[in-house]
């Protein structure tokens, strides 16, 4: 497993912990537990909604701006300008 595969370990751990907490809250019998389970389940459902959607033209502009910024930073690093202690 490479370095890229290792980044999934904490993601999976958090997902498992979330599922265990949700199951525990949902299966617990009591007045307050039902409300807490609804909040937990509702929070999970809201977190996967695509609330970050923007029109395609604006998304393309933002992506182009980000690509230009990355190219400028890479050029600085390759050219030796802007590095700490270089001045």
C-alpha cells in the first residue's frame, strides 16, 4: 500500500465511528435518544447534499484562476524566487 492508500485509513476510521454512533443513538430507547438520532441522521444527510454547486461558467472561471495560481507558484519554486531565506 502506497502513501496514497494510507490517506484512506483515517477516512474509513471516522466513517466507522460515525456509523457506530448513529446506530447507538438510533437503537437506544428513550425520549431524548430519538431526537438525538434524528439530528445525527439529518446531519449526515445534509452533509452529502451538493450545496456547493455553482453555474458551470463560474466554476470554469474559478478552475482557470486556480490553475494559473498553481502555475505561478510552480514557476517561483523552479526559478528560486520567493523562497524563504533566499533574499
